[in-house]
C-alpha cells in the first residue's frame, strides 16, 4: 500500500507538470512565432517485484509490476503557425522552410517570429531588441544595418534628352527657317544644385543645324546636328559640351537627340525631356522583398539595395532547444545551413505578414481536461491507499 501512495504521488507530480505545459501553451496563444509543446509521460516498471511463478498455463507473476509514472522530455511542435496580416512592411513571414537568424548576447538563435522593425540606428531588430542577421557573399553573418545607406548622395547631370520635331524646309522651298529656342533645360551640378540652361537651334541649310547652349547670358558650348531625311545621323545625333558651374570644376554634358527627335516641315515641337542628375536625398522608406533583399527609397526619388536577410535550416528541428522569446538554440553538435529566401530548400518571405502561434485551442482544452482527470484519479489512489493503511492501524489497536 505504501507503493500505491508512491505510484499515486508520481502521477500527481506528472500531471501537475503536464498542466504547466498546457497552461504555457494557452498563455502564448497570441505570441508571434510561438511553438506549442507536449509533455511526454513514461511508465516506471519494477522488474523484480512480483517475480513468483504463476499458475500453470498463465503469465501471472512472469514479470515485474508497475511503479508509477515519470515525466519524459518535452516535444516541441514545429508546425507553422497561423498567418497574421499586420500591414507593417518590415514584418515578415516565411512561407516554407527556414528560420530567421537573430543575435542575442553574442549568441546566434533561430526563430520563426518575424515581428521586425528598424531602430534609430538603422538596425533591423525584433520586438525583444535582438539583432536580425544578414548574410554576405562569403556566407558570413552580420547585423542587418542601414547606417551607411541613410542618405543618397547628389549626382551631377551627364546626359540630357530631348523629344519632338525640329522644323525642316518643305520640299522645293528655299525660304530661311526661323531659329528655335528651347528654354528651361534643367541640369544638376555635383552639389545637387539645379541650373536652368537654354538652347538655340539655327538651321544652316540642307540638313544641318547649329546648336548654341547657354546659361543666362553665358555661352556654355556649341555643336552641330545632322539629319538624313527625318532622322538624326549616327555620330551627329548628340552634342557634348563642357559646363563649368560657378565654384565647381568642369563637367561634360551630353545633349542627346538620338531617340525621340525628328526633322519635319511644320511648327517646332522639340522640348527638353529628361536628365540623369539629382540632388542629395535622405532615406524615406525601405521594403524587404520575397528573397530577403532590402530596398531603400530616398526623398530624391532614388533607390538602392541593401543587405539580404539570412535564413537557417537544419537536418532535424528536433535538434533545437527553446531559448525563450519564441527563439531556439542549436545543440553544440548540430550544423546549421545558411542561405537566402527563395533559394535551395528555403521558403520565400511575405512582407506585411507574420507567423502567429501554432497553439490549437481545441487540442489544448482537451489536454487540460485529461490532466485534470489524471490528477483527480491519482489523488483518489493516494487517499484510498491512506484509508487502507489507517484501517490496518485500527486493526492493530
């Protein structure tokens, strides 16, 4: 009977730990990236107890007897959690295999929780402040930081393009053509300052046109355009001049007429179309693609690409142990495979979404009832064995 109390006590302790596991699962039903756990139970067995020979033809007494229960290891369920749409462009969900790599106290950890944001230092971190890792071309991990890409430097104009029609003489006409002036041609210097240039087009006769480019009253340069019929002649379809903005060194400007300019009778429609310079800009936004590549947008309309998120995968997720904060650490003898989203066995990323908890409420409430009933049954075993011992003591008296 004392063994019965011991057996019942082991069941009480086991079901209490099981209740703790169920309670932890339910408490984290809304925790991003949380993975539910299940406590394993195992039977204790006394091989020596009751070892006498049973009746002929029966198995009674051929082995030991039960000695209660013990708590086994906790098994983590790594099934993907529910999809949660957040609208935050830096929140990420992995559609497929892989774990995000984060750095906490100089230790690499692995998580499916993609609740990320950029801090005031330009580093991508999770809600706990752990640094999200990027991977370089050499396969090395580093904190994903945009501190060197917070500004877009100015770029001086090198090419200016034009579109439209330049007047040409009508067939058989010898009348002189009036000069054409193209105003408000924008060019940007090396400091990002915009300047307004103008261009005068003078018909030299036949199919040649003389160009004079000016900034205010100052002539910047001259050149010649040639046409074969309606279209510019290759080699004579652009004019390059040296432009020296005030206080700066000279820079070359190419006035390009090759693509969208024609010569035809009628009124002039030629106009300034575009140029490739821009002023300096500051970071205005950033996005993360399905391949994990960060794209930075600037106030001057420019974009650039930044680091690329690293993902990790393992031969068996059973080799991971919980580290808190929906993160896991790998055992010392486990090798992690690092790569990029969308490559090899890694899944793709979905921005504006995150992976929620994979806790199944119906299953956990069922487990809750089972733990309660198991605890209740074990308590009855203990109380019954205690009553029997009490009756034995009364017989003694």
